[in-house]
C-alpha cells in the first residue's frame, strides 16, 4: 500500500527541516523528480544540494564552489527511483504504527549493500494519505540526519532547469 502510493508520485516539493547529529537546525525548500533527481535549497546557509542518479552535488553559492561526490549507496538514490520495492532495495527490519501528534507508519531499513550495522534509514509515512513525512538517516560514522517534510505538493510540474548544476567563473 505504501509502495503503491509512493510509486504513483512522480514529483514532490515543499519545505524541509533538517536536524543533524549536533542538533543544528536548517530549513529550506525541497524538490523531488523521479527518477533520482532532488534539490535541497537552504534558507540561511548559502548551500544547495542537487542529486542525480550518479552524483551528489554540493553548491556553495558564496564561494562559487561545487563539490561532487558519487551517490554510491545513498538511500536517496534508491527511494527516488521508479517502482520502489522496499524489500528489493533495503532489508526491512521493522514496520511500526506510531500514534503520536501525527499518526505514521515507521519503516526501519538497512542497506542491502553494506555490512555496517550502524547504517540504517527510518522512513515515516502518514497514515492518512501515505505521504512521506520524514526520514532519519544513520550513517556509517553514527551521524544522524533527520529530514522532516511539510507543505508537500505532489505530482506538480517542476521545470527541469531546477536540477541543473550551473558552473560559474
């Protein structure tokens, strides 16, 4: 049910709140365009992150610097692919119903391509309409990154230029 709903979403945009291991909070706008494209534009730091099937680009708007890294086993690559089957791309360790301020399904996963037991991703989907509300990434260094999504719009037109990495001189 969750997978079917997620697979019927081609594009998504809205606001995000990111909390890192040190409890630093950043906010901004996000855009997803399947397969594999995403953009995270931060409000207060001059940084934008753009992904595609192969790379994660970190753009420093102030210093005109672009750092690109292989996307490798990043969960964003898998979750933004077409026809996601959680059981094919992740080891599902649990599916829970959480009744809190927002009633959500929590899917706890580990990456099939790693032997590191510290790496895992928690996905939270609304019980109401099965919208992706949040993900929590635990990386191999035991860093935690929480991304919570709000003001979500699904299956809207997103221009392809929004995902273009522009090199400045």
